[in-house]
C-alpha cells in the first residue's frame, strides 16, 4: 500500500488495507510493504504485522520502486499477495508471483481508476497547474507507464475484487475480466458514546475536485443555526485557502485528523454529509453506520444500499439536502429508526469475519 494508516497518512483504501491485514494476521504471517513519510523505523512489529516502510515513490514515479517490490517478493516468497491499489505495482507483482507461484488478489479502490489510461487522462486534465514546464514530458511518460503497467498487470492477478456492481461492470466492459464483490469492513465492538446535545453536521474526506467540499459550505451557509464540522487535508489542486475563503461562522475546519480522532466526531454528530460525485464504497459510510450518524449523500449510493435498505438518504442537490437535514434534526424518532437499521446492516454485511472467511 502507498501508506500505513497508523502513520496518519492515507484514506479509506489504507483503512481497509490496515483492517484486512490486522484481521488476517490472526491466520497468517503478514508483511505490510509501504512508504515512510514520517521517517519512522523501516521495520516494525505492529499488532502482529511486520510493517516494512521501504517504498519511496508511492505518489509519483512509482516505477522507481519496482526493484524493491521485486526484491522483497523473492525474499519473502509469500503465499498470497494482496494489493489494494490501482498502481503500476500490479505488473511487477504479477510477473514475479507467477515465477514464485504466489497467489495475487487485487482489490479495487474506486470506480474511476478502473480505466486503461486513467492517470494519463488526469495528467492532461490538470496540465495547466504544472508550473515547471520542463517536467511535463517526464511526467507524461511516467503516468503513461503507470497506465500501461496497470493495464497489463490486471490480467496477471489471480483474483480481482471490486466494491460494487458499477466497478464489476466496468472491469468487464473495459478489460473483459470477471471479478467478485467483497464489501468493505470495519471493526465493531461495544462502545459507549453520547451524541452532542446540539445538532452537529459532519463532513469527512480529503479536499479534491470530486469530493466537492465547497457544496458542504453552501449547505452550512443556508443553515446558520446548526453547527457544521469539516475534517480533511487539502490538496495542491484544491487548497484549503481556496475552499474555505468564504467560510461561514457556523462551520469549523479541523484539518486532517487520525482515524481515532475522526471517530470521536462521528460519535458526536447527528448527520454525516457526503458531497462526492463518485466513490467506490466510502469508509465514512461505515463510520457513520457504526456511530449512528445519519448518512445524507448528494450523489453516492453504491449498489443503492442507502435507498434499498432505508439506511440513509440520496438527495441529488443542495436544496433537497437542506430539507432532509432540517427534517432529521427535528425528528429524533426518524434518526433513531434509520441509524438502528444502518447498524444492523453494518453487522450483517461489513463484519471483519466476512474478510476472514474470504481469505480462508
């Protein structure tokens, strides 16, 4: 994985990789190969996993880490290699695994990256943001190699796992490959927590164009009597100064927090709002289900789980979001009915036992 979530880096994909690795460490020896953004020890035993912070180029120029990937695969000779990343690592992992007879399992992270030339298209989309023009040809070749390696490596995987029906259909259409749907997981244990006495509306993600945090600010401006909290790191293409320049007084920006710190705000919040225009399966949905915060999503509803199971709302636009938020704030019985149903759904479909059974 690019990052280890306990180093306070990464997002939902890293959360899922960590929970999976931690869970299967009860059955197998687990080696977690990742990067080292905080300059920690390169090797560490953490919760029965061997953390190997040996990668240097996970966000860009990942091809320079190919020799390390190859070296550690030959050194460890794993029975199973688990990748939850739409990166060029699929190609070296796929080739070496065929030689050492390891089984490879690839988990898709999101809908949009299931594409033969996703990174190349994205490069041209943001070309105007590159200030150092002399780097443009190098970056173009780099991202083109990303896409070529991914497009070849995906055929070398023994199992391909997706998060929803859209991803399954897209993988079949673009690559003519079959896949299985395995839902994201979350740890569930007995916890006591209390909701805030006053309504809190929460937004959690990283700043990015498809996450559309600016829509959350528009909702907050039109509901000045409620408290809104936004948690997430900004990005070079979507800096917080730009997003928050007209921040209303009833909105608090907390920046990027750890998973544990973020959970504390889910425990207090009444409503969780997702403004993304597309996702795979948001880890934040599971956090909201677990801590009984009603999900109000503008667009995202993987496999229609919110609407079909009546465990949240898909509203389509800001006006409908505001209407639903006001209704939820005023109707405690409705909130309890939805969150209790969402919690039961979580236990049935997103238990860690599901992933243990899959690996067995």
